C-alpha cells in the first residue's frame, strides 16, 4: 500500500523517472509473490510424487492432491490479460529443483510411516525422474510438452 501512495505522489509531482522505477519494483514484487506461491504448490506436488514413488502405490486422495496442486500452479502462473505464463519451462525447472529438498523433508514424515529421514528417503527415489514427471504434469496443463 505504501508503494501506491509513493507512486501517486511521484505522478502528482510529475516525477516520471521515479514513478517508472517504482513501477518496476512493484512488478518485481508481484513476480516474486507469484514465484513463492508456485514454489508452495510445487512442494505439495513433489511431496505426493515422492511418497508415490517411494512406497510404489497410488491413493485417490494423493492423486487428487497432486492434480489440485498442478491446477493451482497453472492458475497462479497464468497471466490474466494475455493468457501467457509468468514462468516458462526453464524457470519452472528451477522452481522444481528449489522445492525438492523441502518436499523431500515433508515426505519423509509420511512415506513408510516416517521411518526414514529425508536423506534415507532420498536414496529410495529417483529425484530426476520425479522432478521430470512434475514438470511434465505442469507443462501438460500449459498445453506444452517437453
């Protein structure tokens, strides 16, 4: 809210350069917020996939959770006016890599009733395969393929 007040002041005082700089900062803040939300939903998606591959079983609730996470990633990532996306494939790959450790930590409490810590659980799954599947699920929703 403070940024909007400053922007109004810059415009009223005809300080165009400062207003444009502030607009750029506000756009960056919005993009960072989008990335943070996408990271959170990616964590949920990876958590489910880790448990699925570690235990080699599917659950309906897990599938629904994963699908909902993908739907929310797509919702947050889509630009409203143009229909394009904030994050492209390369940026999504980075988000998935960033989210991996946190998702693995959370999954270690669920998989095998919490018998393995994150390191031990990480040894039981193929990180690249799971990350690739997560990316494919997201890209499919974006109408893209790998």
